[in-house]
C-alpha cells in the first residue's frame, strides 16, 4: 500500500499583482522521484520556496506525513533535505566548518554519512567556501542536503555546475536514496534528466501546474513528429486538420497522434515528394504539452 508523504494543496503566491504560482497541488508517495519541470521563470523555484516556507505564500497548505508544515516546525524541517538552485554560504568558512556547524542542528551522529558523501563526491573539506568552483559549491550543497539522512529531498536545479561524470554519480546517489524509501521532488528545466530517474512528472507553465503523468505514459503515447514535402501542402494540412505546424517552402512539420496506418491512408491521394516519420523525444513531448 502506498504512503502519502508530501501533499501540496492549492499553493498560491503573488508578488504584488504579478502571479508567481496559482493553485499548485500534487501528492508525492514514499520512495517516489517526482520530476517538476518547466522553463526558467515558470514558477518552479517559487513553488519550492513556498513549500519550504521561505516565502510568505498568499494561500495554500503543505502536509508532511499528514501533518501541516508550518514555518517554525523544527521536527518536520529535520526530515527534509533541501538543495536550493543557488548556494549562498559564509565565504570565509571552510567546508569542514560548514559541515561541523550543520551537524549541530541534529540530535544524532551523522558523521559517517557525511564522510561517505564527501568521499563519494571528492570534496576537499579544507577549502574555504570562497575558493570553491561552481561545481564544488554544488557538491557541498548536495552533502548538506543528504548528510542527515532525510526522509524527503527537495532539489532545485541540482545538476547545474556538475560535470557529466559527477552528474552520473549524483543520479546513482538518488537511485540509492529511492531504494531506501526517500521521497524526492526534483525540479529542473533539463528534460533529459527526467527520463533517467523520475517516476512521474509535473509540468508547470506560467505559474500553473498543467499536467501530471507517469514517465512511461508520456513516452507510450506514440506521438510522432512528421515532415512532409509536397506541392499539395495546403490540402494536406486541411485533410489532416493540422492546427499547429511549421512551414518551410513546401515542407510542413507537425506533431501527429494518428496511427501510421491511418496517416498513410489519409495522405495516399496526394503527391508526396518526401516524408519523414520520427518518434517524438521527451523534449518534443514537452513542447507538445507546452504549446
């Protein structure tokens, strides 16, 4: 039986009269990795900062294991590992001093996990924060978010600054966390990351959550991407009732959700100079939802 771990209900945040997010609602279950995707400025970080009570939201609620998460709830905060999109720490402190300081917030010994993560990510504890590259700063944030063995991980653009080798290490780390039952909210604008690790995906547009689906369901839609070159392009557009397409000379480019058999039958009476049928990628599918 699945267990509801994180529930977000109707989160709304306006910056004055400008909408940040509106009526954002979703539920995450134990051991789930939930991809939260959208381009920069779509409301991902506002949603996460509202969940974390780092912003004063206009309305809405957040529940952790059925208990409402309020601003000063220390017990719930101790269950969460949070990685912001930008890491801002005291520049004159060393990595070791930051870790030592962080450990004092927990009534348990987390030294072993700290050492495991530091070794895995190849992070030098003797370096000062101001000396760290963007990648090493992100690795520091990853350790801080994981070293206390959280039950919930909230990650905002977690791979920015990481090189491809370290990204692979990070993805394997998240898969291990999933096996342990950790629930993960993974926010990104990099679509290729989503199919690698996520179970479900929520798509946000202009501050509204427009779709939630399982990764398998998105990829199983058999949506195809068609390019047809023909002097009868206008008639083909009308016959197929294509509403959205790109037109370049005599070539039309469009998304098609007909079966290949139905598509061929409908265009068989037209003179076709060239046709290309490609399976839509995750990026293509995202654009399909986003248009």
